[in-house]
C-alpha cells in the first residue's frame, strides 16, 4: 500500500510513514525522511551545548532504583522494536549475564571481598565466579554465597582444574 507524504509530496510505501501527532489535525502522515528532518531541525544543538551536557552527565552515579528503572525501560524498548540494539536471541533470556541483577550481584561480591582477588589478593581484572554453575542452578545465580571474586589468572586456573570451558 502506498501513501503520499503531506510535506514533500512523494508517494512511498506505507512502512516508510510515521504519524506526526504534533500537526494541527493530530494525524498528519509524513514520510520518515521528512519527520526525521523536522526532528533534527527542532532539536539541533550547538557543539558547546553538546559538550556541556556531556560533561554534566560524565561519571554520574545513579541510584539502584534509577538503574533498575532504566533497565526496565530498555527491555520494553527492545521488545517493542524501538531500540537500536538487536534483540537477544537466547533460548532462555534470564541466563544473560548482562542483566542488571547480575551486575548488582557482582558489585555486592566486590564489596564483600574489598575489591581484591579472594585467592591471591590482586586488584586488577577481577571476575565474578559462580561456585555452582550459572546455567545448571538458576535459583542460585544471584545468591551472594554462590560467588567469589577472582583475578583473571586465578579464574582461568580454576576452570582449567575443573575441566570446564575457558573464561572469556
């Protein structure tokens, strides 16, 4: 199905159109190119404004509630197809180690051990290690007692001793 853009007059397929609710009639249809051009014109900022905004946000520490709210919003955006990321193609999405719950678990482990390897005491390149397998024991994934902090060399040595896959 094809429609004509009311701004540029071009006839294009319907998938290329966006409903622009800011127009007077509330449902004017414009092509994506016209819509984005208008968006860029209205939201253009000077390089000084961009640099000022970047400096203001750089290094900002968000509260746990705020981080969880951001995570929920991003998950919804991915499901609805509004996010620039591709959807994760996992058999079981809750096995993903990029979820906020995993990051919070790792932060708690780091605080518990004082940001040091629990085996040798190094402070660089620390990894969180699950004592009981991440995939085989989903109920223990984020249990503080099921983890320990190791440097990369101790972590690889431990996995080699157990005969499991190498650590990425």
